[in-house]
C-alpha cells in the first residue's frame, strides 16, 4: 500500500502545471517598396514598345486579307541585329515547304560586334506556327493563289515575332484607285479641319 501511495504522489508531481500564454507584441511589418523598372533606359525596340521593322510597301503592292503572328528561329547575332533595327522586310515572303513554314529574302544585317560566327544576312529562316494554322495556310496559299507577306517584325515578351499576312497582289489600276481614295480622304479631313478653324 505504501508503494501505491508513493506512486500516486509521484504521478501528481508529474502532472503538467497550468500553462499561461504570454502575448508577444506583434512586430510591425515593413512597408514593401514597389518594384523599380528593370532598366528605365532600355531600348524601346527590345522592350516591345516599337517595331523592329515594318514592311510599308506591302500594303501598297498587296491586298492584305488576314494576319498571323508567328515566331521565328534566329541565331544570337541575328537577335542582336534585330534589336538594333537592322532588318529589311521589303522583298521577303513566306513559303510552305515540306510541311514547314519558311521566310525567304529577309535581310537581317550582320551584327557589328560579331566574330567569325556571324550570320549570313539573307539566309532562309524558319517560321514557327501551330499545325492547325499551318494546315490553314497550306490550303489558302495553294488553292486560292494567295501569297504570304511579312508585314512587321517586333519583340513580344523578349521573343522576336513576325506578323505574316495572307496577301493578294494588286494590279496597277488597283494601286491608282487606292491612291485616289487616300488623297480624297486627306482632302476631306483638311476641309473639315479648315471649317472648324473658322
């Protein structure tokens, strides 16, 4: 019996004491600073705010029916040349060959700080599109006699993109009609502006 009473006393001493919670003062959170711009002096072409190249003659020589955004496979020196604006899309065109889309005659100037591994300015470059878009382009270019013309090259999220248009060639009289319409619109805008000034 003595052993049982001593065991009970030992168990009572082992019971946990009531816990009192001490509240700690809450630490003040530091105000977060807004993230600064990555580089405020960044080139607007590389930042995607300005196009690297625009094919202005395309709308003069062709009826632009439908436009697609495509990626383009480039080497490092070509990307740097595009970033510096050394691109000419004037005589370039797209071609579907062996189930792939290619860009021909696009002049990307040699990178001025490049070495012996600099790119060839007029090499054929692969355009990147989804298979469904490629099937659609194959059907339209082969059946209807339309051409693929690049209208502009630009940066989007750090990647070079090419805007490709399905185009139908204009005849000489079409070009004259477009020019007449453009001058008539310009004269009408000027007349409205003159009447507002009075």
